[in-house]
C-alpha cells in the first residue's frame, strides 16, 4: 500500500496551501491586468513648460469659475495693467 511511502498528512496540507496561494496569485494577476487595461482614462494634459498662460488669462479663468468676484477681478486687473 501507499501509506508507508506517501508524504503524510503534513505534505498534503502544504500542497493544498501552496496550490491555493498559486491560484490566488493567478486570479489576482488576471484581475489586475483587466483593471489596468480596461480603464478609460483621458490622456494626461501635459502642456509644454515653455508655454505658460499669462496673468490676465489666469485672472479671467478664475473670474469665470467664480473663484473671485467682480470687484476683486477689477482690482487685480488694474494692478496687472499698472502704471
């Protein structure tokens, strides 16, 4: 019989644990692969560092987004145009 030459119950437990870990890593790898491939991310906007928006255009954008009110907009625009 195989009882005397077998690997014993410890070997079977180790084999079950290692196979479970192996298949867990395979499944996790496949899931990670599909998550990274399947994302619909827009390309990162990376403007050239030599092209910078002017202070007036930044001020106009902040006013358009509502970050500053009309009075603050006028004050800052007058400071930018300056004497």
